[in-house]
């Protein structure tokens, strides 16, 4: 059998080549990171999972159970989550359609 006889029909890619909305990705990153931070702060404050202070220390150097740490950490988590979401959307849009 020759190569011409053994051709296999292929379908075009069904992966959508749409752009991500940068604002939506930034908001999603900010909300998810902040929610995760607050959950870890609560777990640490209630002494449910002692290792959550490691995540808390990514966003603030304060005492993992103080309210000041919660406030500063929420701001830091929101900003870093928004930055992360923005970067993901930017790179997605720069590389869309390339595999």
C-alpha cells in the first residue's frame, strides 16, 4: 500500500480560538485568590490546619491569626490575583491559535 492509498481523513481542530477578556480574567484571579486566602486565614485562626500559615506568609509578614494580617492579606491577595489573571489572559491572547 502506498502513502497515497493510506491517507487518513482528518478533522479540522475544534478548539475555539477565542480571546479571553482581560478584565474578566483579572477579576476571576482576584476573587479566587482572595477567597482562598480568607479560607486559609480562617483555618489558621481556628487552628484547624496549622500549615495554612505558609500561604498566609506569601501575602503578608504579620501574625497569621491577627485581623491586621487578614486586612493586609486580602489587599495583597486581590492585587496579586488580578495580576496573575491579567497575565494569563495576555499570554492566552498572544498565543491563541498556536499549538
